[in-house]
C-alpha cells in the first residue's frame, strides 16, 4: 500500500468533497422552497429529483451522448432509481413520525457504519482500529451537531421514525456499495440523470397525496432550479464519480460533509445558532473528514 494518494484517488476525493458541499445546500434550499410554495417535504423531494434528472437528460441529449446498450447498465439504473426513491420516502416518513434531527442522525450517521460492516464481512476491506475510530468520531460529531429532537414524541412514534430512518440509511449504504462497482458503458452523469428521474416517477404517487402544484413565482422557480441542479444533479453525479476512485467505505464517511455544510449554511443565512455542543460536534466531524481524506485507500 502506498503512503501517498494517487492522482486518481485525489480526483475521487475532490469529487466526493464537491458532492458533500452540493448536497449540503439541500437543507437550506429545501427549507426556502417549502416556505415559498407550501409544498410538503415529500413533494419537495419529488420536485428536486424530477428537475435534477431532467436537466441531466437534457444535457445528455444536447451533447448527443449515446445511451447505454447493455442490460447490466439499465439494471444498475433501475436499482439506483428504486433505492433513491426509498431513501427519500423513508427519510421524510421518519421526519413526519419523529423529527428532522432524529431522521438525519440515523440516516446519515448509520450509513458509514453499515458500509464498513458489509465491506468487512465480505472481505473487501480490513476494518482496522484507525478506520473504526474515525467512523466513531464522525458519528459522535454528527450526534452533537444535529442534537436531540426538540419535540419529544411518544415512544411509538420515535420507534417508527427510527425504523424508517434505518431503512433510509440501509438504502443509502446499498447505493454506495453497488455504485462503487463500475458498469461498462455507464458513466456517472447517465446514471444520475435516468436514476433520479426514475426515483421522481416512483415518488410522484406519494407526493400527489399531499399536493404537487404551487403558484410559480420568479423566486420559487429559481429555488426549484437550484435545488434540482446543485443539490441533486451535481451532488449525485459527483458522488457516483468519486465512488469509482475512492471506494464505498471512504465515500460513506465523506458523505457526512452534508450535515456539516447544512449546519454552516443555516447559521450563516437562516440565523440558526449552533450550541456549544453543536460547535464541538462540527469540530470533531471536520477532523474525522480531514483524517479520512488524507488517508491512503487500501
């Protein structure tokens, strides 16, 4: 194992950092979009997937990029589409049943744990003490950063929310694990474009229950475009691209850059102040992310 990062791994890390920063804008933009349109969270999720996917499909059309011609590529796209829909539906179901903090904590905090355990059990990666400690510090940082739910629901509601958040975490971990294996003739842009569009189609019946229409204004339309382009299309494309170079274990930890970015943006733009525990969590999470980024990949 080399003690220095190769150019390929460096590029993969840059992509994953870009993915975390892009995805981290989702909380802020989604909140602003909800306030501007009154759409429910699951309807907002369906909009972000539809707009992000269609923008990428338009890009593929304009650049005349050929479509995948093998069945394995379309099977991968279909699997990712189903998993993306499960991630979104389970996450917002957990939010509705319990709280945003609990859903975020379990969904993002458990994903790197699940990925690392699967890699260890399948022999794809050695789970050494350093990697395990990094995951532990990162998850503890997320706990401090996100905090405990402000509104204490009944025990049954908390259990239901935690269960749905675990489903979301498992789906995200599965996307990470299967997308790390390249498919001939399939790139990150094509995967993201068709998969998130398929995820939007699968979410539409659920979103239609709470309503998908709103009065468009210049402000709300701009938010929808930013949400689809940056928080979705760019975030997923960079994540899938970085996975191919770095691997699922490292990628799952670096995905925790999303809540850190979201917390910083919320503090800077929405005026939400971090508590001393939240600041400590941000420091610990940053340290774990930096440590993960500078470690050579086995």
